[in-house]
C-alpha cells in the first residue's frame, strides 16, 4: 500500500460509525443487514459507510448474490500498525534516553548529597550513642 492508501485508511476510520463497524467485524464476518442492526440509519447510509471502508481497503465483500458477508481485511490494519509502530518506537527510544539522563542526574545528586552529608555532619550527630 502507498502513503495515499494509508491516508484513505485513516480518513475512513475517522468516523465513529465506521470504527464501530470495524470493531464488530473483528469478531467475524457479517452481512450488511447484521451490520446495520444497531444503527438508527437507513440501509443506504450503511452502504455508504461500507463503500468508504471498501475504497480504503479495510473491508471487502465477495461478488455474488445477496446476502454477502462483509469481511475485515487485515492488510489495512497491518499498514496502520507498521506506521504507528515506527513512530512509537522512536518515541520510546527518546524516552529511554531521557530516563537514562535523569537517572544519571539523580545518581549524581544522591552521591553529592551523600558526600555533603558526611562532611557537614558533626562527629556523632545522628548516631544513637552520640551527643
């Protein structure tokens, strides 16, 4: 799939009804009538949503007589996953580097506090047997 295909996938999934249809199809194939059941819209409106999902490559309907099952096409989800994972990986690397820097800074502060504490504390201070 091309970058334009990725744009079509994201655009198709921008609509909450279409995302819900995809979620339902992740459980298994369904006919258009089954997909239409929970929505308060005409069958024609459901077909329009399905057309957008089909054009984006997210769902397919095999040719043939009605009723035809609508099937989720995993390749479109794989495309999105690959794109998202690339940027998630980069962000996680950046945060790991930041965590390492902060840990090193925290370790330096702890060592400095520990050294300062030994120099500034009078002999026997803080010791149970001390003055």
